[in-house]
C-alpha cells in the first residue's frame, strides 16, 4: 500500500460489494460481499425541498444518490448493509458524483462491469470536480452491481464516489482539488 491514493481499476462495489479507504487514508481496496437479505430500505433523512441529507445516518446502500456526502473511510472493509451518510456541510471524505444504469439482460460479469464502471467514473470525474483525475489530489471508486444484486434486486446502477484523504465540509463539485 502506498501512502497516497491511486486510481482503482477493475473494482466491483455496489449493492453487494464495497471498496473502502483504510483508516490511514491509503487506498486499501478489498471487494466484499454486501447483502441485506431482508429487503428493507433505510432511507436517509432528506430535506423535502432539495433532497439533501439533513443529518448523519446509516443509509441503505441502495438509497444513496448523486450529491450525497458520506464518511467513506468509515465503510471499512468487510460486509456492509449501509453507508454512513452526512450532510455535505459536515466533515466527510466522499461524495457520490455520477451514476448510470446498465441495460437489462444477463449479468455481464464482474470484469465487464468493473471496466465499464472505471471508464465511466474516470470520464465523469473532471465534469464534477472541475479538473481531470490525473491532475487531482482526489480519487474515485465505482459502486457496481454484483451477480447477486443484479439477479436478486434488479440492480443495474453504477455510481461513482469521489474520495479524499482529508475531510471537507462542502461538496467536491467544482472544488478543483
């Protein structure tokens, strides 16, 4: 592990998989099964007008949206059912910055989804942060469907999370960090 963040590749994270930064903020990546078999949804508290998260909460992994800020380091490694979300005005080190839906059909496989997610998140990074990933001090990780979430929950969503080694108290949008 290096002391700085590096671009992930081929990572599978969404619904039933997670990649997280280690507590020392080095990129400590491990693909882990995540599954809430109860099918329950723990929607985070949101402002009714703008949809922004209003208080710190553990949100169901399927309830996070573009613009949601989170405590990325707190995800840790291992199985998770929820994501620690926070209002963007409170200290956080991650934010969902883009998402796309994959077409229905058979599960295309971990490698195919990881490659598509990495390309998509890389391409969307500059649009959100304001500078290309190659010039940024920030990193990103895709959240992707797994075979189990694809089949069991019709999960077709790729979400991109920008991550920082340092906490911030505002959105990463346009930050040019």
